[in-house]
C-alpha cells in the first residue's frame, strides 16, 4: 500500500461522509417518482369526463338533420326544381300545340266555305262585297236612329212631344210601306222589254225581290199605257194572255218600268249579280235598261182595305 492509501484507511477518517449524498439521492428523486402519478391522474380525468359526456349525449334526444334545399354544392336535392321546370315547359308546349290545331281547323273551314266564291270572277266578288257593305251601312244607320229615338223617349221633359213626333214618323213610314202614301227620293228606273219571248211574271218578281233585298223602300210598276200599280208585300204577279202580265188584278203590257226608291248603286249591283235578273231576261232575248235620274216619284197608291178577321192584339 502506498502512503496515500494508508492515510485513507486510518481510523477516525470520515470516508463515509462523501457517500451520504449518494444515500440521499433517492430522496431527491422521490418528487420525480410522484410526477408520473399526477400525470396519470390528470390523463384519467378527461377519459372519465368523455365517458360522462357520451352518456349525457346518449340520454339527450337529437333533432333530425335537415338537408339544405340548395343544389349539389350545398347537398340539396335538385330533382324537384327540375320537375317543376319540366312541367312548366310541358304546359307551354301543350298550349302552343292546341293553338296550332285550332288555327288549322279554322283554316280548313274557311277554305271549305269559300269554295263557291273562289269560282266567281273578281268583278262579281267586288259587286257582292259592295252590296254587303251597303247593307251594313244601312243597318248601322237604322240602329243609330233607333237608339236616338229611345234616348228621346226616356229623356223626361220632352217625352210627350218626342212621343208625338215618333208616332207621326212611324205613321208616315207605315203609310209608305203599305202603299197608302206617295213617296219620293233617290232611286232607279228599270225598264224590261220583250223580244221573241215575252217577259215572264217570274222575271219581274225576281227583280222586285232583288230590289227589296238591296234596300228599296217604295216601288211601283208601270205598263206601256202608263197604268201604274203600287208594289207592296202582298202584290201578286201572274202571266196574262197575249204575252202581258197581271199585277194585283191589273193587266199591263210591255215594256214594263219598275220605279224603286233606295240607294241607286246598291240596287244596281243587286240587279247585275251574275245569273241574276238581268242575265235571265237577256237569256230569253229580252232587254233590261237601268237608269238613275236622281230623284224619282212613286205616286201609285194601294187601296186601303179593312181587315175582316184580324184585330189589334192587347
């Protein structure tokens, strides 16, 4: 042994003293040993809290999750708007198809109705159209007159005078229509002359009907000797002996002149309608001459007869 070693082993030396810190080292580490226990306790507390929260969530009723009404970006269902758009488009298409079918049917009916007029000449169509326009104007004027009369009768202060004036006017009109009053106004003179074949009673009757349909308000027929007969609703036309005519029991001879009061252009168009009065007389070899002198006079009167059976009603 060396001298140093002997000094170390001498009695009374304090060699264990340096080792005492080594014995206390475990005590210094005791706090370090408790730190994992605290950490484990802290880690176990959230687990208990999580279990408690899960149990609370299980006991609490949950509301159903509603899907957003948006498109694919928001997770909504897009089939309903598409169906609505498709149904609206279908309704519009159905409406258009219905209108197209209605127009097609109307066109077919118009074509079937106009087949007769399509065969006529343009001049004939113009005459027919002019005749219809004249009748429309005449009816419109009559409607306007009746409306004015109605307003006057319901006015109040002038009721009596208006009623008297209206009664007088109506009496004059009825007198002209019945043939008991003479009349004058614008009109035509239509002369029928016989040729190889005499003028038939049917020809004269057709002329009277065409003139009345064109708005003639008063008419008379005159024979070759100047004898005139007033034409009213009950006037009769019969073929007489020797090629003459018998009108309301009065014998007349050719030429026959029919005087009519009304609108001259309208009446002339009515007489000249294709296959009408003028064409029929000319087909039989006769002639028809139409003149418009301006103002004409219908002076022949129909005798007044009292009715035997008819009485006013009410």
